């Protein structure tokens, strides 16, 4: 498994838990709000879990961008310095 | 640090019948807190119960137990904030909470609360509740967000 695959799997796990879905239900590009009825509180919860797991700080302004698993990965990679 | 009931009332906006904490026995701001809630037969949740019900009809409602723990978490968060910070915590999510045994009138619940994370105007707490040496609940993650006090409710004078 590449590093990107590992990160994606970990992030998928976090998103699925917060949105109360099975990990395989979370598609890479599905919009959290439109597809899974997420709200701003769930978004903050996802952000908080990611910050705790990877010990990284992500500005709250990035929340608007973090609307799909793929987008979340891009934002986290940028702030955590992942070379995925 | 110990907080008597009157001091809790200066911190929490909750009042009868929803102030579900009696005392804080110890608190280390930013880290942990131990709080006490005594359950009595006088609680409003027991009024209006017909005579002759099964004993478990008097089990303390899980929703109130969780709220009581959450109020402990709120006190911990409020005491952990920097001076001049305003706003009230609003309970928004509970995850991985397990109720292990029923609580009945006469039981004194002790909540052991840990503050896990404070970030982006949200706080996450975890911990457990005990009656004597019996654990009655485990709280994996309790989330609250801060909201302006005047946006929640105007306090009655």
C-alpha cells in the first residue's frame, strides 16, 4: 500500500466514523454536505480528529474546502507536509 | 480546587430541573475534573409514576446521566479557558458512550472527566461515571461548541 493509500484509508475511517457511515460508503469525491447531509459541526469534528491524529494544525478557513475525502486529503497533505 | 453548589451556579446557566451537578470535588483546569451528582427520589423524572411499578422503572434516565456528565465537562472547559473568553458551551455530540449499569435514587454518581482537545471553538471530553466502586458509564467522546451567550437564551431575572 502506498503512503497515499494509507492516508486515504485512515482519513476515510475518520470521516466514516463522524458521519456514521461504513468506510466503504465514503466515496473519494462525494460531497459531504450533499451526499451525506453533513453540517458544520460534523466538519469541525472531522477537522479536530485529523488534527489530533496527525498532530497538525489546520486553519479553520480550510473547512470550506474540505467537502470531500479527496479534498480533505489535499488540505491535510499540504499542512502535514505529506509527499503523497 | 473544590467548587460548592453556589459556585457551579455562577459558571453554568442551567437551573432546576436541568442543573444536574451538585458539587465539583477536584479540578485541574485544562486537564481533568471530578464532580458529584446525587440522585434522589424527588427528581422530577420520578414524578407521576404510577404505584406498583417494577424496580427498573426508577432507573435514572440515560439521557440525564449523559447530560450530567456533560455539565461536568462544561465546567472543566469553562475553568480551562483564558480570562476574558466569553460564550457558553453547547453539547453537540456524544460518541462511544456505554452505559454499564443502572443508577437508582439514593445513588451518588461521581463523574471523572478528562478534557481531551480544545480546537476551533469546540471541546472534546471523555471519562467515566461511578457509583461507589461500580463503573456505571464510559464516555468515549463528548463534543461541545462555544456559542455567544445571548444567542442561546436570555436569562430570567
